[in-house]
C-alpha cells in the first residue's frame, strides 16, 4: 500500500525523475511478463534499428540472401528500389536540354544519346555524386607545339553507394572551344575543360547516361518544347557538313550554277541550304571548309563565305558582260 500511495506523486515525493523513469520501465516489463510469461521481454535499447523502409533505400547494401530471408517483404524492397531508380533516371533526363546531347546512329538505325559534360553538371546533384581529383593537372606537350592537360580522379554516388576509380579528363589546345584563345586564358580554359571532362566521365559511368535510347529521352521530355530532333548529330548521321544541314559539293548543290572556288585556298566551296534551327533562320550560302569567324575580333580568317543570291547575281552579270563582247574581244 505504501508503493501504491506513492505512485501518483512519485517524482515529487519518492525520489528523482530518473528513478521514476526506471521504476515505470521496470513495472511495464513486469506487466508484460505477467500477461504473457512465455514471450521474452526485449529492452527498448536493443531493438534492431534497421527497418524495411531503410532497406529499400538504394544506398543501403542488401544481399540476395538478406532479401530472401525477408520473404515477401524482400520482394517489396526490390520493387521499391527499382521504382526509386526509374523515377530518378526519368527526372534526370527531364532536367536536360537538347543542347546537352549528341545523338549517334548505328548501322541498324538505332539512335542513342550521349550526355555531354554540361548536361552531367545538371544531374550530378540528384545522384549525390562527389568527384575527387587524384593530384594536380598533368601537362601533355606535343611535337607540333600543341598541348593539353590531363587530370585523374575518382567519384562516388551517395545515393546508390556505387563508385568509380581511375577516371581521367583531357582537353587539348586544338579543341574548338578554345579557338583564337592565347596565353593564360588558353591555359586556364583547357584546365577547366579537362576538369569538366573528368566530372562528366564520372557522372556518365555512375548514372548510365553514356548511351541512352533516344525514345527514352523523348519520353522524359513529353509535354515540353524539347524534341530529340533538336539535339546535335554525330556518327551515323552523315558527314560533318551534312549533320549541320550542309550539302556536300557532290550532293544537293544547285546544278544550274558552277561551284565557286575559295579565293584564298582555291578549293571548291560547300553549298549550305537555307533552313531554320532553334528559332534562327538563314539564307542559302557558300562557304569554304576552312572558313572561321573570330567573334571577338569581328573578322574572318580570310577564307570565303557569301550568300548564294549574291553569288548568282554576280555570276549573271559576268555572263551578261561576256555575251555582249564582240568575237575576238575575250580576255
């Protein structure tokens, strides 16, 4: 009776709060034992912490034997993990844009997409990917004076728990993105490009975005302005000029006019058909294969590029002038 009288106001009159908590836990265990003497009493402190929900996370390693021991719940764990990865993959594809991809077509007409480095930057946080360089940049010097930088590293996805080792990124001074760059600016841009290439390589390996079926890409873009036809084309889509909407000198060139030579190198020029891409339109024109434009200096490299209508107009004037000459006045 003394204990019963004390229980309602135990914390105030019969000891500390810690003692009261211990007494309540002991009493609860005794009541459980009284209700079911055959079942063992488990202390709360030793209850297993890993639950089925936690096992479903892709970052928790679960072997086939552990899943088999779960019986039906093991199947649910596998199905949930698959659903999570499918959702993550689709949302990652949806976050990319046509300019992030290069498409390739094999001899059987299967089209796959390769995610470029800039696209990898967009999706890396979704997969919790950390790229760690292994040392500093290594300079690669060629005999012709060109050079490049290489950087090695490794990476891990905190989401899936997978990792990749011995990866590398390389960029050279001959790459298009550093055209017309010199000195410190050239050096810095090549290093940045090499690091971006390292990061992109690691992301592609850990996400499986090195080769993605174009139909999967388009399904992720459903209902948006993004279309796979807007992506850059690579191997399997014709020559370099044809992939850019350019007709070769032997195909698609207007038959009624002669192919003009470049005034600098005297090589036959390419005919570029009129067209439209990404909201930008252009008229048909002729361009030397070596033509390049320095947007910073606002000058070309001296090779020819001119509109087709201007060329036709000049050609017509030349032919008319020749037709009005008297015999023997040629030259």
